[in-house]
C-alpha cells in the first residue's frame, strides 16, 4: 500500500511539472483600437471578414499624417494602411499588408506575448528584440 501511494504521488508530481502553462489568446480580445506607446501609431483590428478565408480586416495609421476616417476614402480603401489578419489561439498573429501601388501583399508574422483587456504586446516572429507595446483605446 505504501508503494502504491509513492507511485501515485510520483505520477501526480510528474503530471504537475509536465503541464505547460501556455497562455491562450482569443481574437475577440484583440478586436479593438490600439495605440502604440509613445507614438502617434494606431492599429484597429476589426471583426469584418476579409478576402481570404479565416482572415479579418485591420488597418493602421500615423495620427501625424492621417485620421482614422481618411482610410475609408475610396482611393485608400483596402490599400496602404490596410491589412488582413488571422490569429491562432497560441498567440501567432498573421498579417498580410495591402499595398495600393502595384497591389502587392506583404506577409508579416508576429507572436503575441501579452494580451489583456488593456494591453497588447507582440514581437516579430524570429526577432524577439523588435517588440511593440499597445494600450487599448
């Protein structure tokens, strides 16, 4: 009986230490207006379905150059400043930026390191030094 308790305790200990506490992020928490700390850079992740299956529209602007409403001008709509995004639960954020000149799509991949009701932090995939910090507006 004593040996059984020791084995059971060992299994419980292994199970506790082997569990990974990876945070789960949800796209609904991302969908908002975000302001990058100490800049005039804003990003809005919308709920609107984009052209690619499973992606949604997002857009960004620098308040020194544009207002958010400027991005809805027909000459800019879904051009510079616009991107399609998709997020995986584990925090991988895939963005495809739209270029109005030439129609090129520019893929970008980020890893979300923090997403709360008020804060968003992410870095470029493969480059943890290039971090971005945002506050929900």
